[in-house]
C-alpha cells in the first residue's frame, strides 16, 4: 500500500453521473460518479482516455473496508467491450493501460489504520496487467488535505 505522506494531485471537473452497466470511454478526460450512491467497489471514477488511465476512488470512514476487485473489473470490461468488438486483435490492456485504485480516508493519521478485508475476485484484473495476488500491494490508501471534515465535500 502507498505511503500516506505522498501527495497526489488530481484534475478537477464537474463529475458526470453514470450507470456502470452502460459505461463508455469518454472522448475527453472526466470524473464520473455512479447513479447509485452505494455502488459496490467505488464512489468515483476518473477516466483519461488519451492515456488509457482509469482511476477508482472509494471514500470510507470506517476502520475496515471490503476490497472486491470484481467490481472494478466489471466496469473496465464494459469500457473496453466496444473497442474490442471492432478490433479482435486488441487486448484489454491495449485500451486501458493504467489502473489506479484509491481508498480515501478523512485524516492522514487514519490512512495507516485502514484495514482492507481479504481481496475477493483476485485475478480479475490480470488482463489489465495486475497479477493475481498483487492487488493489496497496488492499492493506495490516502487522505484529503485541506479538508477539515467530510461535510465540506459536496458529493
């Protein structure tokens, strides 16, 4: 898991609501939030189509959180499906080159304390370059700086 003192800067834009079952790769980079407030796996997704980046964000206030890789794989597979139907020689990793998964906690001091449950769906991201069993090592647990409490963030 990532060092909680490392800073990440993400581009800002108005998030678009979406249905993960009908998701498509956008023409320009954009943040998306699922219509369902309790979408399994993630609360927001950033897609940077030019670079093939998909960033999942799960916000949590609890001390433990489930880590179901299959939820991420479901959306990724939906995103690559149209391109792969057009070009049978493409692999999923030709379209989506980088996957980032972030669990976000409120305070920096909480990041090292967050415990993820054993991964379910291990190996579901192998076709995107994540080897079976390395999911816990690749996930990042971070906090939001300059925010005093979750109530300041308008979801």
